[in-house]
């Protein structure tokens, strides 16, 4: 047998992560008064899963989770769906620096994780999503700029708080379980 693209564990994480992202973004999102933009806690789950399971899982969780959310509202918004996938990919690409699986997600790793997620959010929403909205959907520049800057800011905040907490807790659990084995 050849090398698998992803393990069964990673495939399960993709399914669980995408479903959690969908449920949180569909049913726990908080409207903030900007058209089609809300605080979506599912991005913390996306970032945490990508930090643990890597770039392929991150991309697929973001892509699938965002697609399911958009479909539940009526129409997929492909510029933002692709950007969610790219955000997950970027977070996952740096997973070796976070030491989450080894139980070593401390202050330094938290700063690295948050530095990466801030850059990934800015690139995903302010550059990719906004540019694709302008090209594909010919959205008004002012509206799409407001949406992308607000989305980036909200996602940075939710990932910084919730995503960091999830990773701290998961890393502590991993370090304790490695001590008992």
C-alpha cells in the first residue's frame, strides 16, 4: 500500500471540524449590523483544528464548513468559501510551530499561532475575499471593503480568544494523557 493523502484520524477531524464550524457559524453567529457579516465562532474551531491536523484538514474544514453555512442561508458565496479554505490552509501550514500535539502549546506558541492567524485573516478576507467579490460579483467597493475589514477584525478576535483557549485546553489534555501512557 502507498502513502495515504490523509489518515483516518484526519478524515474524521475534517468531518467533525466542518460540522462544528457549520453549526457554530449557522446557529451561534452574532449579527453586528454590517450587511452579510457577523461574529462567527466557528472560525475558532477551524483555526484550532487546522493547528492540530494541518493544512489539508484546515483547507477542507474551512471550505466544507463555510459551504454548508452558505447553503443553509440560500446561496454559496464562493469568494468567501475559498477564503475560508485558504485561511485554514495557512493556519495548518505552520502547525509544527504550535506544538499542540506534543502538549507544548505555551505562551510562545500562542503568540506564534496568533501572529499567523492575524496575517492569515488579513490575507484571506481583506485581500482574497474582497478581490474575488469585486471580480466575480462586481460588488460595490465600499460595501465589500467594509465587510472584509469587519470580518477580518471579528475573526482575529474570535480566534485569538476562543481558538487560543481551545488549543491551550487541548494541549494540556494531550500532555496529561502522554504522562499516563
